[in-house]
């Protein structure tokens, strides 16, 4: 992907944009790379870009006042995040960490608002995205409070196959057990045991650095 126009045309939100909208978006987009383990931004920082993952994996998380860490979501290739903070013109209320080497596409705030004010197609996508993200965050709170670790692993995996939030996923995800542990908020040992159990149940197959999923709906409702 070599040009700004390529970045825009590959984005899920650009699928229904017309010519002048794509041209405007292309002028307002840029790329940035982050090494594994580095912060894209800290809680309380301003990040005046709407951001998409080109390659890599980003964790959205926060630490409460009593020191409890909570992961809200992981964002893989094709996923976009941060529209709420851009719309409200506020600092980020969470940390963004690259949990593998990551390339981000970054749409500047001025271009984001131009599309927001002028493109019906862009607004339709934002409504779908915000609705799906709200559902994800509500579910994450539920997972943290009532589900056992295996169910949390199963449901965290299932979110990566949401076609609005993660359009580039098909029937597998390139993810290590260490990365999944960071996203699910459990130890690597728990992830390993959980994946073996889920594999025995026929829901997935674990390969090196990759998980093939056979039952997304069953994973999404696991433990219910």
C-alpha cells in the first residue's frame, strides 16, 4: 500500500464515498509505525486523529484508581477506533498500546469533520461503528464481572470476527497466546488451557501464531 489514496480506498468506511470525498480523505490521511510494546498514546493525551490499523495489533485499555487493569478491546488490521474522542474533541480516556509492530493510518481531525459534515455515506458508517463499539464495551464489562476465564478467552476471540469493527478478518486470526492473554486480561497459561479446551470442543484449531475459528457464534455466546 504505497499511496494515501490506497490507504483510503482500502478502508471500510470509504466503500460508499464518492470521488471528491475520497480525494479529500486522501489529502488528510497519513501513516505512522509503532514498535511492539510502545504507546500510541497515554490516557489523558490528545490524539487528534481517527485511527485505523493497517498491520499489527493495538490494545485499548485503562487502569482504574485502585490499580485494576482493564482491556476494552483489541484492534486488528482493518479496524478503526477513536471516533468518539475526535467527535467530542477530548483527551483519550484510555491507553493505546501496540502489542506487536504496528502500522497505523491516521485521518486528521479537520478531514474527519469535513466528511462528518458533508458525507451521508461516512455518517452511516459512523452510526454502525459506534453502535457496534458500544455493544463491545458493554459486553466487555459483562465478561470481566461474570464470566470464567475460558469464556472470556472465547468471547474476546469472537469479537475479532465482527464484520463492522474488523472487516479484514475471515476464518482465522494471526495472534499469539501472549497477545490474546493481554487482551483477555488473563495469564498466558490460562489462555493455553482455554484454547486447548475450546479446540477439543471443535470451536477452533491452534497453530503457531494463528487461530483458526470454526464456530464464531458459539464463541460469541460461550458461557451463556
